[in-house]
C-alpha cells in the first residue's frame, strides 16, 4: 500500500510506503524515532472541517489542546504513528506576560467551540 498526502490540488506531496511494514507491529513508543507528524492548516475553520470529518468517520483521537499560540488535534495513523493537526493563531493574538514574553500553555481544546466555526 502506498497512500499519498496532498494539498492544494496537487496529486501528492508525500508518498508513504508501507510495503515493508504491512502486518508488522507498531514501532515501540519509548525508543528513538518519529514522535509525530505535525500538519499545519491554514485556518481554524480548516481544523474544524478536518475534526468534523474525523467525528463522522468515528476515528479515535488521542488528544486535543489549546496551546495559546495554536490549537491542535492529535490522533494516531493506522500504523500508530502520532499525527498532530493544528493551526497557528495570528502572532498578535499569542499570549504574553506583562513583560511581553511569550507564555505558551496547554489547556483543553473546546471542541464544541471549534465545530461552531462550521456554522453559517
């Protein structure tokens, strides 16, 4: 099997060769290797649309977080590799302390609010 990942109408930007891993076990979690693939989306609405597709497909999530600078949904691909789908907030909206220093955090992502992006 060779699935492809694409964007913007191009037939494929990344080809994933799974011939060698077919029917093999997932990679061990606590060893060197790929932690996850992060895919930056253009907007919050794009993240909401992907989230809705995952919900419709009953695809399991491993997490969802608001990091202040970005919002992210986490899942595993069929080979149990981590995948992060996220969008970055505009830099002027990033959280900063009283000295102007960036103050990232990890909080629960309000998935219902995310889906409201799809409302007309």
